[in-house]
C-alpha cells in the first residue's frame, strides 16, 4: 500500500511558483528525507502534505485516501516542528493528550497511548512539568511523543534537530531511527543537513527551485547522481568540478569526489596547498591549481602536508563523473 | 548579592530618583485624600496639614452620600468601563488575530484603515454620533457610552495586539491545527494566553480615559439614571460656589475602583514579563 501519493502538485504564492509539478510515491513504512538548499520548497512541500497549505493544483493522497481538501487534523498525520511548538500552558502529559482529546478518544485509550510514548522516549520523570522547565532535547522528545500518541499513518518532521547541539543531535538522530524501526511507520523528514539525510533515509528526495531533481537511496545518489546539482549536494566535503578538457575527459566538467583523489609523485592535477584541516581520522587539503581552480582532497588518516607545498594529485578515473555544460550527467 | 556589580552610590542615586518621582506622582492624590477628611475652613487654612481632632470632618462624604444617587453613578461608571474594556479586548484581539494570521485581499488596507482611528480623535464626530444616537433611541442609555468607548478604543487595541500576535510562533498555531483545534480554540487557548501582557497594556491604556471621561456622558447620557461618576461629581462644582468637601470626597471614592482594576491588570503585566524571563 502507498503511504503517500503526490500527483502533479503545484503551489504558488501570488505569482511566485514555489512547487512545480511534484510527483512522488511513498511506500508503507518508508523513511523519506527531503533535502535541498534553503528556499527550494522542501518545507512548503511538507506543509502541503500536512494540509497547512492548500495545493494550487494536483492531488495529495495519504494511505490511499484523497486528502487534497481534508483539514490537517483529519489527514491521519502527525508533525514535529523545528521550534518544538509545545503548548506552553500545558504540562508534558497535557501536551501529548490534547490531540487525542480533540479527536474524542476514550480516556483509557489516551492514558495507554501516553504510557506507551512515555516509555519509548523515557519521559516518565517529566510528565507533570511545563515545557519551560525542560531542556531543548527533552522538549524535542515531548514533541516526538505528541506525534507518536496519535498513531498517525504518516509522520512529518520539519528540521527537528536544527535547534539541538551537535552531541544531542546525534543522540536524537539515533533515537528517531530506532523509533522508525520499532513503529514501522512511514515518515517524511525535511532537513538541510545531509548527514541526517544519508543516515536516516531509505530514500532521499533532492529538491531544487521547487522541482524534484532526483529520488533514490542514499548510496544511489552518492554513487550515481543524475546531474551536477545532486552530485555537488550529496557528499561532504562536496565534489570537485574541474574543466574536463585539460584532463582528457569528455563533456564540459569532470566531477571528482575528494576521497577518490590521492597525492602522487606524478599526476594530471598539480597545485599549491593553501589550507590543511586535520580531523584525526581524516586530513582535508585545499589545493589551488595554476588555473585558479580549487580542489578539495580528503586523505584518510594523518598526513604531514604544509601550506605552500607543491603537490601532484592523481585520481580514480572509473569513479569520476562527466557533466555537460548544462550540468547534465554524461554516461559512458 | 552581586558584589562585583553593586555600587552603593549608584544604588542611592537610583533610589533617590525613584523616591522623588513617587513623591511627585503621589502628591496630588495625597492632598485630595487628606483634605477630603477636613472641614471646609481647614482645607483653605492649611491645605497640606493632616486632619486633627478639631479639623476632622466627614461632612464631604455625608454630602456625597445624601446628594444624588452616588452609588448608582458608581455602578454606571463601573458597567460602562468594564463592558467597554471587555468589548475592546474581545473584538480588538479578534481583528488583530485575523489581520496577523490570515492572508486575504485587502489585509494591509484593512490594517491601515483600522489604524487611522488612532490619529483621528473620535470627539470630532460628536455631533454625528449624537444624531445617530438620537435616531436609534440610544440617548440616555449606558449602551450609547459603551458603543462609543468601544469604537474609541478599538484602533489602538488592534494596532498593539496585531503587532504582538505576529510574534506568536506559527509552528505553535499549526501544531494546534494538526491536533484538531478549531481556529477559535487556537485563538482563545493558544494565542490569547501568550499575548496576555499586551492585553493588560491595552486594558490599562483604555481604562483610565473611559473612567475619567466627562464629554460623552455629558452629551449622550446626562439623565439621572445613566450619570457616570465623573458627571455626577460635577453637581458639587458650581459657577460661583463649589462644595470642595464633597468634590474631594467624591474624587477619593472614584479612585478606588480604578485602583482595584489596575492592580488586577498590572499583576498580569508583571506575570507576563517574568514568564518570558525564565524561559
């Protein structure tokens, strides 16, 4: 069964077209991540799915039901917001209960659901606290709990980790992945952080300017991007794009991932090291070629390179990608 | 407490300034209160002296109680003020919510139109208002005053409240929508509690001018049954003779209810400020 079906979805604000002909099918239990630069329409698309924005044209179906004209509360969704959006005047229990109370659920059912969510998220000690008495991480867990108790057909996450610090972000990421396994529910997750996208997603949807650029599993997008935009967007540090001519390659540009470059005695690329980042496990070099192109090199382990050093670089030609002048992938 | 940041000189200077200001602000009120308990002679001989055994007199209060229906005036003022405040806050907040929350054609224009009322004094339209009230048979009713004061208070209320409501997080309102709350529930249960400090500000700003107003009661509701306190007190002020005992007593009594209302609203103000601070 399909959890979500988007057909030719368009959305405009006045004369500005924010979403252009979006089509997407999400299978039951899938974890889908929307990524893209800011302003690409990923949050708007999520709000369209939630029913917080109406579509200008097209159809939205959730769980096989056409919900294009259904209000958010009746779509069978739950949403977790970047700013947590907890009700400030209610305690943790009240926050989780509100949606069910509005839906007229039985009091016993509400208590059971809250007990389940509380157990899953270890929120027992905080049930009687107000949101203002909780830390950021705890607030986000309450927000996730508020989504879980509704037992929705579809979970929507709007950049839920962007307000957390790095350590907490990692812990919450693991928690969301665990929840997805335990609940087996369909989830849609919006982020601009590609680590989150790569680690959480079954499939990633890359958006740009209101259009879907490519849909695929994280490794498909990394290994086999459809165009220059996806190639540059997925992977960190991002892919190097060098003029193809001097390297004897077809097309306009050759895309080389920083991790497929290596320092060699003799190589097709020569340049000066302008910056060295030592991360312990990796060493990143920024190399500027005589033609003013900047190349990022990712070396595994610790290496003793200095700024100002002249080096030569070699790369794995089988793993380099060719693009034409319009940014389209050339396959050989 | 904070020794490093604590400078006794600064503290003394700050307190001196605050005390001076308090003295200046309280002086007229004190003079009114003190003199309302004195005989007429004592008021003019030594206006600043406290009442003693010889000069103490309740004659002012007795006159006030005897002359006219003072409790009725009191009640009228209270009804007019409270009802107007309620309507200003209710309709002002609703209009502000609509203007700040919904995108519709003419939103900005509507906002400007409502804000125009801040700049144009309602008293300019007195004659038209009076004609309107005569035509609708509302002259000499409290409803006439309530309607006028509501109209007078709405522009500023809409202006201030819509500014505050824009700051209420969209995510919060959307979370309410996903949880199945109606737009009214979102307005009353999520947004209103969060803009409570702004509501208190609007209430205080509107309350004092309404309570003290003489103009509209005199023109629209001068009848005995609908006199407000301010208008009622005017009987003691004559062109040639003024019963100062009665005037001062009436003023002293008139302070009380506003004081009570102000205490209620200012507690909201303070609570609003501290709840934001500990977040």
